[in-house]
């Protein structure tokens, strides 16, 4: 699997929220993130983007079945055996 750069390219054709989703997807696939995702504010600061952009990225991952969010607790990686079939 090709490693996705951990940098947002604002000149790229893909919008920043899709790039961030790809970065987080890559971190999940590589095992770098195995349980809880970093908080939204942490991701906002790490990537220098608006909170709404971070939330759109996480929503994509949630729609893909890679993560689930528990209000007040955070966003967690869904174990591979519980993810929907591709």
C-alpha cells in the first residue's frame, strides 16, 4: 500500500477534507491508529485547518464504516471484523 503524505496540499484537486480523510484512513490501515482517533481540536491544530473541515473528514470515515463516534467519548476505530464488506 502506498503511503499517503501527512501534509495537506491546498493546491491539489482533492479538497482538504478528503485529503485528511485519506491521511487518517492510511494511519488506520497501517496500524498507527488502532483505537481512539486524536480529538478534533488536535487534528485541527496538527493540520492547520478549520474544525468544520476536520469534522467533514471524520464523517467520511464514519460513512465508510471505519470509525464510530460516541458523544462525549470520542471517535474510535471499528475493528476490521465489524466493518462492512467492500
